[in-house]
C-alpha cells in the first residue's frame, strides 16, 4: 500500500517481441539540415548565459540524488558530457545551445532574501526568507529531489523551518515534493500554510487520477524517460532536464487564492497574486513580491514557447487568454519589476528585460492564435495551417519564443481544436477505418509490403523522413512482425528526432525508435498513494466509475452505501445501465450493502482490487450482501498498464 497505488507496471518488451537494433549516426540529409539551422539562428548576445550564471552559490558535491532505499532518482551531472563544444550532428544546434544553458544546477541568489534551486528537477524551487522560516514556491516533483534541494538551501543559507508552501499550479512538478520539505502534522497544527489557486485539487484529480494512466504512458514519450541523456539520446524537455524518479506527494492546500490583486502577508512577507486560469494549467497563478520587485511568472512565461495542448495529453488551453494574461502582467507588474523568475528556466534581470520578455511572449501567443484563426476561417485545416504558419522574425528570433517545448506546428492544431474540435469537415475523415484495418488496406493498395518498402527507402534516401515514416507506419500497423519495416521506421523516426529543435519532439521520435527496436520499458506514473490520499473522495469515485466495464456489469443494478469512517464521509453508490453514479453526503434508504472503514481500505478495494474478504480481516466492515461488493469490484477494470504507441 505504501508503493505507488496505481503504478503503471510496464513489460520489458512489447507484445510482439523486441527487435533489437543499434542506433544510427546522423544521415547526410540530417547533417545538411543541422547546418541549415545553424546558419539561421539569431546572433548570440550572451544574455541568457549571463542570466543563468548570475548569483550562483554552489551545488551538491554528490550529483546523485537517491530515495530512502538508496535508489538513484536524479543525476545532477547527467549532461556534464556536453562540455562547451560545438553541437554534434545528431543534435539540432539550436537545442544544443539551449540545453547547454538549461543543464546548469545549484542554488542561485535572485535578489535580497530570495533564491532559486535550479536543475534539481524539471522545475525550479523558489525560496523567500520570511520572518521565521522559508517560504517555498513550487517544491519540485518528488519528495527526494525536494529534500535534496532543501538540504542545499539550509547548508548554504543557514537552517530554518519552512513556514509556507505555495503551489503555483496543478501540475505534479509544482507540488509533488512537498513532503520532502514539510511535515503534514505541522500543516494541520497551523505551523505551515499551503497556498494554491482555487480549484487546485479538482484539477489535480482531473489530470493525475482521471486521465493519469494514459497521460503517464504518453509522458514516457514526451519526456524521454527511458532515453539516456546523450548526443543520440535525451536532450532535456525544453523547459528543464527530464522527469526524475522518487515519490510524488501532496498535502492539500489550506489557503485558496481566488482573485488577481489579492495580497497576503505570509510570514511577514507581502505577496500579491495574479490569477491565470485556463492557460498553462486550468488552475494557475503568478506571484509578485513587492519588496523584491520580482515577478514570478509561474509557467506562462519561460525560456520557450509552451504547449497549447501538451503531447502527453491534457485539456486544451486558451491561447487568447494566455496572451491576455501576459498583457495584464505587463500592465500590472512591468513597471514594478526589476526581475522576472519562473517555475522553469533562468531569470531575466532588468526592468526592460522583464517587460520585453513578457510583451514578446504575449505577442507570440497572440500571433499564434490570431493567424491560426484567420487561416481556419478561410477553410484551412489543422494540417494545412501547421504546414505554413511560422512566427515572424521579430517574434521568432527572440530566443525565449523558440519552440524548444511547444511548437507552432502542434500548437496551431491545438488552437484549431479549441474552436472547432478534431473534425476538419472533410467527410472522408468523419468515419475512417481504425488504424490497423486502414494500414492493411493501404499496404495492399500500394501493391504489398515490398513495394511499400521500396518507396520508403527511396524517401529516406532523399531525406524525406516525414513521408518514409508515414509509409512505414502503415506497414508496421498492418504487420508489426515485419522486421525490416520496423527497423526502417525506427531509423526514420531517429533522424527526425536528431533534427528536431523541440526537445519533446526529439524525445517522442527517439522513444518511438527505441520501442520499435527494443520493446516497451518501465515507464513513469503520475499517481502515488500519497497524492491520491489528498484527492477528495467524490473525485476519486468519479475516477472509479470510468473503469466500469459494461460487458461485465451488463444490466445489473447495484445499490451500495460507503461510510468512510476516518473522514466522516458517506457516499451513495448506484449502478444501473452500465453507469456508476456516486453522490457524496447521502445514502440509500435501504442499500443492498453498507461498507464502512477508513479510506485507505476503500482505495485498496477499488483501486488495487484486493479481495473484500481479505480487507474485512484488515478492518473493513461489510453489512448486508457482500456479493454486491464482489460484483462491483469484478466489473472494474484493473488500473491500466502499458499500451502500444509505436505499433498496434
């Protein structure tokens, strides 16, 4: 029970078996593409490097961060191999330059009484000196990296307790390390405040519990979690290094922030908040520190164009609002700020830098939005818009607007989806065959596998990896055991990964290649028992309902009452028409069964699917017809594991 409650247990090879194959060097076409990219890059003025180095106070002597069992979960020196040399042929030169700055790690002074720990996780931890303790903004992703960061802070600045924690938004890399820096008993005793934007818990549940298994699997591709950092491997995530291991934790907020301009005195420090919902996260806020003349832009302004729809999957974001909130930030904080920091990347120093960065990124999102909508209203489809829409030089030549994370290509498709959905209005795309059937028909229409392979090889020789991947994907989905097709598709993906300026595009292409060659490896999970324990019961029961298998439950009707004793909660559970409805705070007048016990046992029953009889021995009380409990449990899918992506 203390392990990941809903861990995604991935097999070490795909269902069709692994087809081991070595990685390839950069092709002539890729080398030419890298040289072309290098010639187009803006002039390097050294500002980013200077900003990233400013205020460095030191890092941990031992680069390996381990968990309580001694297992490594993070390597501070994972990118030391890069050195200061020119980019290799297998890395986009723009991405190489970017990661060369992003790889830095340690404790940095931002201004008086304010610091950041950077490079200890994909995100940054911000530290403010309060009257009695540290105010922490965004305690990283895991208990272990957060504890290591806090150790460094106390070693360099003097040991102090944590007096408050602020979650800037509802993504795991901004709250998951909270138990590495505070004790929940201190929170309950009022010694530590936990501050978050309104709707934080609901949105955390939506992302990490409701859709968590699918997102976690897709995140393996986006963040390249099974790739080794290297010239032919992972090159960060575009806004940080990678995603580490370690326990994701969560302590529920004690204070909700609800409006822009709200000011709170936290441990003697005045903090002003700007609400920016439905931008990078559904529940998100920025923080202004008046005494330090510093604006923390959370994740709506970093060192890269962000995602309007992240490839790992999430709710599509409102690009127009995103631009609007950046404009609001310029107006509210531009003239009052000498420094801008964020929850990723490095700071910007100087009022002109703050206003220039905020307004430049504002214009980037606005241009992306307006031009996508303009083309959309002319009848262009997602793919057509993505092919031609590029940022103008005045916007795109600013380093912080480049697509190291999000890209104009997939972001323009997200803007289209936000307004019009997935359907492009072409009737042929309304009801196509599913991928495997379509692939078999396509291969047959091309005259069989041999002719398709010949066409793919011709495309690869010409450096048209987009077309060769399209062709070979059809072959692999029609016949995943076609060894030559798999190998060539892996090669085709690999060259596109080498050429990608976006770190996450690189990760997705190279992960696809790796899985075709070697099969599926263990992945990551966004869910832990600690995080699930912090999610309101009603939201958890809604998640359980999404696992009800209609082929098993059929037309069965069930009435159950749940009494969660340790939380003094009741829930009315009704199953009928292959739907499970849960209602909190009420119960059936005459239930078939009433189940009573602490919530941990309900989690074991509904998530781990431990036998009811076994849980009764652990203290779960079942009054009435226990077969009703067994019937419901049997109809629930087990927590999902791995699923194929690069093959059917």
